[in-house]
């Protein structure tokens, strides 16, 4: 409890008001709940059963199905048995149906599983689904097959009360049950872990692949997986067909797919992105189509063959070499009626390569000639800022094999050494050759040598040795 004092003043007097507030009672009671039954099996007829609940805290009872009502739906935790009356309606189906009653006492939850038997229908009056191809329908929407190993069946609008053959499902008898297969030959089954369908290439002789089917109205069917007891329903929330344990959606209609609409235009291209090197290259596209198609390209360095066609095709794509160092992109657009697919082609830029066999040369003051090997994958040029050096040839077209380049150095008339640079270039790649020439001897001094070229050219190995 906490207390506060409020003083009220007037001109001639003061009144004091004392406020008392009770504190929150913190209980140390651990909630417990006991239910007399954990499973109930009910007959197909309507009826009433009872279960007992005992708890030391307040409890509530609930269920998600509309064919069961509970009375009462809550009680106080008096530590005494309290009776819940369970009233259930008749099951007019021959299939068993299931429900769960949940008793909640604070954090403690106890569930009661309920199974109600289906009615017995004599074979003479039982309506049986005939084997064949059907559309699974809700209103004027039809289920479409999966394109993955599992998932829910999306829907699309029907035209004139029919759909295309690709949206049909084949129901075939397997003993007392059915198999479920789409138009592409994939079998549908249920693992039970989730409410989705699973897909397999072949049928397996297990209850997971078997479906029990019974009519519940005009062309309205309850399709139940024999293993999981989940049945196919349309969920308005997810806007798709799934398999659910309890009644939470709309049962499907099965419409015989005996008069399918003409297939709608279909166009698919793989791959939709292509990345290649700068060289000439041939790529291919797999084009899947059921009608006439035509292609357009926004670049002149691409060629598609054939450029037009009817139906599916394995298309050749010729890509010219990119002689620029920057990458480039182009778009191929393929049209089939109102459908269009785009393919983005990216080609990397040219990668220039350049190498020379020498990076520096030391020569005497006399004129000299020497060669070096140059290799480049594209055209190249050579230049020098000094007029006392001549390069021959001064350009080339590039080759897979090394090219020989001759360097001529004039005699040095000066008594000072000199240095120059020859620059070889291809694209954005440059290589430099440094030429160092000795000074001319001072007047009146002659070294008297008659050195040949091997004596007065110092290569890189000699320099490193010094």
C-alpha cells in the first residue's frame, strides 16, 4: 500500500486529505490445469459429451470449428472439477473430420483432440469421381500447377468457364483412392509438416500419395490426403489452394477439362543475362514459345540467328570483338504477340597486353644499334623525345609472336652523359626503355679502343652485377 497527503488551502483555513492506494497482490501460485480427456471419438450423429476441468487459476476453453459449441467457455480456479458440455452437429460426410479444443490457464495449455466419424454410405448410392482430367476451380478461377518441388496452388482467371490444358489435373484410381497428377506428369502428395503440396516425378505406393475424394455438392468435392487427413481448400487470405486439417477455406469444384481453351501465348527465354569477354564469341539462347516471335537488337555488334521464328528455337547469338577498353551493353528484345522477353548482353572491354625484353640500356658515347623483342596483342607505337634516338619500326599491329625492334643511337658529341626514354604504347598500357649514353672523352684524350657492339652495350644483367 502507498499513501499520499493532499493539502487544500483557502483564504482562512487548510484541509488535509489523506489518500490510501492498495498495492498489487503478487501471486506465487503456479498455474495448473487438469482435463479428464485428451482424445474424444464421436459418432457421425449429432450429440453431446462432457469433459471435466480442474484448475487453480481462471481458465478458458475454445475451438476453431463451427460444428462444435462449448458451455461454459471459461471458469474460475476454485480447485474443484468443473464440467464443460461439448455439443456437436451431425457429420453429413462419409469422411472423418477433426477438431481441437484448447483449455488455457494463464501460460498452461491443454488440448483435447476430437475425431468425428463419417456416415456410412452404401456403395449403391455413393457418387464416385470418374477418372480423368479436371480443372480445380473456385468461382471463375482455376488452380495452376506448381513449378517447384513444393508450394501452394495459385489461381488464375478462367475464360468462358474453361481454362487451358496445362492447368488440368489428372485423377486416377489407386485401389479405393486416387492419385493426383498435373498436366506435366508431376505427382502431388502431402508430408503433413506444412499445409502446402509436395511434388514428385513418380508415384509412391504410400498413403501420402493417396487421396480420398467424396462429393459434398454439385461438382463440389472434399479431397482428403489419406496419410495426413488434411483436405484441399481455397484460402481467401492466401488466394491459393492448400491442404488444411480443419475447415478454414472453401472446397474446390472439379470441372471436367474436356473442352480446353486454346493455349494462351507463351514465351520464355534462357538465359536472360549474358556476360562475355572482349573477343569474338558465339553464345546460344533457348527460346520456348508456342506462337510466332520476332527479335530486335539495339546494337550493331550483335547478330541473332534466326531473328524470327514460330515455336521453340535454339538461337545462335554472334558477338563481335570489342576493340575498346571500356565494356559495352546491348539489349535483345523478343516479342510474341503481347508478350516480351529481354536479354541483357554485357561484353567486357579489351585488355591490352604489352611487354619488351629490355627496360634500360647503357651505351658508350659512340653511335650504336641494338634490338629488343616486343610483344603486344594489339597495335602499338613507339616514341622518343630525343632526336638522337631512332626506333624502327616505330609502330606495329600486334602479334602472337614477339616482334623485333631496332634502336639506333647517335654518337654523343658532348662531354656530358645523356639519358633519354623511349615509350612503347598500346591502348592505356605503356612500357619505357631508358637509354643512358656515356659522355664523349675530353679533347685530346682518345681511349684508342676499337670496341665492337658487344663491348660498348651494357645490358641489364651487367648493370645488376655492378
